[in-house]
């Protein structure tokens, strides 16, 4: 069978998928698109080193004309749904990076585009596939802790130290326009994939915006919290925040009717399981990759988790059991994403409970078909939400000007260092060539004697 021809939109976050596609036995990376030329050049150099030919585009309209079977979306997080919808309608399989949609209206349109196209849609939520959470997924499926009663998911990652590089000082960058509960699926997703449950209600909370975040241009609340009721009555707490903690933390706890599983907050490699029925109920251990381990072990991004979304996407396109079982489909992806959207609606309305619709049911979609409310002006129109629940929150232009200046200075320094290194390498190469030439002349003289 011919390899699946894949293109990637977005060469920054998309580089993790690109690296997998470079060497995956079922895939051929045929094209990469990004507006930032240095990222494209880096991909081109890597492809050349591997003896591969990859078309490079800085224009999406040219990229979409390429001969491809599937596209990986790793563009801006608030723009995934519109691109996914267009690509599905054009006949491509789609894998979307985080997040699936920016509004409830986009959620409905995305689901219907997948259904109408008949193409594979996969959601690249890598934290569902970290070695520990994937182990939890498989153990829960075997019934090791019984039925879920309570769960916690945390994603703590302080990006303020590199905010200038992430946003380039643009006030309207998606990261500066996002609200506290927007980037929610790293904490929510593993709970839903492990248990197979669906959210039915959410209550949202946000922390205040601290000085260290405001200083780099973040207007949102620093931490977003979703208190989620699942369809069996269980409760899940989801926390994602830019709290001051290094290294960052992703951790998960699942309390079931027969025991508990949890990751170790202070040791990134181990997890613990307590099973009440065991003679020695508590066990702490380091799990290993159990699915396609030989391939998975070649990739280290996000603790190895970057490999699996791409792998299972390809497996699902090929109709293989692992793809059908483990690839996150559009319905589950939307469940994860709209919890954050509706949690912010809860925050803006005084932390009231908000029902989470089951958009698998066409009868529930019409109520949200024209619900564009979010903090992205391009999507929201006259339904625009404030970025912070303190509606008069404003950051002066000077902050963004300083961020832009810092970003330019860093890139100028990198360019100067690269030029210096290139000059040093050229000088070393010239000296080596001179030395080789002298050695060759000496050899000739010796042979002549």
C-alpha cells in the first residue's frame, strides 16, 4: 500500500509532527506551510539532511493545491476549526492541534463538516498519550480501579518568561486574546479519554491576573478552573495555569469505586495505583510504552506523547484497530474544548452552573449554531467577551512595545551568533582544506622520491 501523503500547516508547534512524519513507515511528508520563512528553511534543511524532498509554502492557497491525502493543523490555536472545516470540505483527512474550536458555533460547524465529509478527523491532545496517562487509560479500561467517582487534572506551565517570543509583542496575538479557561484540554482530556465519560455540566472560576503576567501583556486571569460533572455523576476538577513553578507540571488523579490512580507531581516518571482488593494494595512504579513501543521510543517530544496522536491518526486512516480505538474523534475533542468555552460563560455570569450539550445529537445543535461568543473579535463579532471577568481591565501599549523590542533583540542576537558561527566554520573549513592540500603535496613529493 502506498504511503499516506501528509502536509503540515505550522512549522513551529508542527515541528514535532514533522519529525514523526519524517520517519514514520506509513507516511510521506510532502509539504509544509508557514508564513515565517526561517521555520520553513529549518524544515527544508532537515529534509535535505535526510535525503527527502518536501515542498515549502508561505501561502496557504498554494499549499492546499498540493497533492496530499491528509493535513496536520498546527497553526494558531484559535484558528483550527475554520481551517479544519475548509480542508475537510476539500477532501482531506485532518488532524488538529489544540484547541478544536474557539466558539460553540465553530463546534457545531466542525462536527457537521466531519460527518458530511466522511473523512478522518483526529485531535492531537498529546497529554492523553503521555506514558503515565496512557497507562492509566489502559488500566482503567481493564477495570483496575472500578468506576470513576472523582478526578483531577492539572497543567501548570509558566510561559511568561518567553512571552515575547510566543507573541512577538502583538496585542492581538491569540495568546493575548485568550481568556483564563481557553487552553483547557491538557488538563481535561486525559480524564475523558481514560474514563470514556462525557461532561454534562461545568462551573468555571479564574484567579486574578498577577503583576508578573500583566508585565508581559497577559490580561487574562492567570489560572482557569473547571468543575465538571460527568455523565455518571462523577466530579472532575480541571486546573490550567501560569503559576510560578519550575519545572512545569502535568498531573492527574482518578478515584474509582475499587481504587485510585495518580501521577507523581514531583517525579515525572512514576505513577501510583491503590487497589483495595490486592494483598499489597499500594504500588508505585515507572510505566513503559505498551503500544507500538519500538516506534514510540524514537520520539521524545512531551515525554514521548507527541508520537501517538500522529501515529493513531495514520492508523485510523488505514482502518486499523489501534487507530479506531485510540485516536480522539471530533465528538470527544469538542467535549474537551467546549468545557473551557462554557466555563468562561459561567465565570462571566457569576460562576453559575452551565449545561454542556451533547453535540453528537443533531437536535441539540441548533441552540448553538449562531453562538459565536468568545474573546477573538474576528470570530465573535458583536458577541465579543471581555478577556478578563474584570471587564475594565486594560494593559497599556507600552507593554506590548517592550515585548516586541525584546523579541527583535533576541532574534538579532541569534542572527549575529549564527553569522559568527558560520564565519568560524568557514574559517575552519578553509584551514582544513589548506592542510589537506599541503598533505597532498607532501605525498606527491614522497612518491616522487
